[in-house]
């Protein structure tokens, strides 16, 4: 899977062309995303909040699963890059009249779309679309099943780098429902590639995948052990929509053992930051005193998300422009030879 992921995501010259998953992407590409995002962060504070990088391009938001932050920040990111943006309302689209996903995508491609931002309940859907459906359209994964959520992980990396100055020597604790979390999986790949010292996953046995240690993380079943001296604490929501069985006794029992509150946070590093991808469930995985408290950077994650999504979108379009230019040159050389 790594190979097919890498080849579909990068041009021959190593530039980004699709953004599907972080597994297999080299460190310089992740660093380029963070550095490009840094150059976009202040666009949001300007009088005129856009730059012309995607002028004349059409970006289509295709969200087959609910979303607030991700969908709206992708839309804002595309608009700040001056793209035309189409939001397809899946519930009201012709897929509800029996049109297949592939037919719908080919029709959107026929409208000269340049980029699809895809969220789907099936793991692998964005990869499948990129490989088989619409090769001329850049595909950006906005979350697929339990598999990956690469732009979320990169905005989290941006936030960590912003507050901690880098990844060297950092201990990061990811707490809660790891089993169903595409965010956790993408964060782990990103943190490993960027060189975090220690990555911990913390939660009840039932919510931690059996084979997770093979990803290079340490497993903790007791919250206090997992939080000890952590520089970054990331809380995750219980993804009940993805749980097939009753894996948990109750939300209140989860809070009793794993809910983040001020008292429990005292064992972490005194300057630890607390993050959460949202949506937060107050009183389940995190207490309001922490979510709204001095360690929390949760709303900053959202703001940085726009710049990070601008970076990924502009880099994918840039990669495809380079590919097209190379193809044109090859065709030209072919003609000259004849
Ligand atoms: C996450 C997701 O959809 O995977 N949210 C997000 O994109 N900000 C996490 C979640 O739903 O709990």
C-alpha cells in the first residue's frame, strides 16, 4: 500500500499531486507543507484576504459524511487562494436518485473541475477515486473511514511546531478512542516522520488497536501514566458512529477514567499544550475547564487549519502544473523528431 500511496501522491520529481495519506510521504514534503502554510497564516489577517494562486481553478467539496470545521476551512482555504468553489450537497444530489459515485465524479470532471476534496465513510475511497476515476483531478482526502485524515494531522503538526518550536525531544500523548480514529493514525505517521521523541497512545484496552505498537508508539492504559511529563496532549472524541459493538460501559465511566480535567493535567509538563481535532464532547473526553483553559490551543488549531489546507491545495496544483508542462515538452520533442 505504501508504494501505491507514494506513487499516486507524488510526481516523478517528488512534488505533491494528490494528498491521500501521510504514510510513505517523505519528511521534506511534510516540512514543505508546514513552511508553505507559515507563508499563508497572515493572509487571514489582511484587509483583502486572498492570494491569486488558484485563480481560474475549480475546487469541488464532496462531503459524504458530516463535517463543520473541515468542510468550512477547506472552502475558506480555496476561496483565499481565489479558486471557484462548488459545494455538493450530497443528500440533495442525484446519488439519492441512484446515480453511482463514479458517474457523479465523471460528470463533475466533465465540468472541468481541477480538484476534489473528499470525505467518505469508506476507508480507501479517496485513493480509489484518484487511481481509477478521475486522474486529471487532484484528490485531497478530508477524512476516509478509520484510515486517514492527513490535513487534520498536518494542521496539528503546524500547531505543535508553532507552540513547541519543533519536534525534537517532544513527548506527545494521544488520549481516547484510538481504535476508530483516522486522526490518530495520521498524527502518528506525521509525528514519526517529523521526529517526535516519544509518541504515546492512552486509553482503555478496548479502544486501542492490538497491533498499534508496530507503528512505533507506546501504549498506556492508565491516564496518569500516559500524561506524565507530556509536552503535548491530544484528546479524541469517542467515535460512536464507527463502533460496531458496545465497547464502553458508559460516557460517564469513560470520563471517570480518561476525561481530561485540570487536576489530571498537573502530571503533564507545566507548559503542556492541549489539543483536540473537534468536535469536542464536554464532560466526556475533556472538561470545560481544560477545553477553555490556559493550556488549550484548540481554536488556534482551527485557524491554522485554513493556512495548512491552502498549502496542500496550492502544492497539489503546482505539482500538476509541472507534470503538464513536462508532458507538453515531451509531446513537442516527439513532434520535432518527426
Ligand atoms: C475528526 C474527524 O472527522 O475525523 N474531526 C475533524 O475532522 N475535525 C474527528 C472526529 O470526528 O471526532
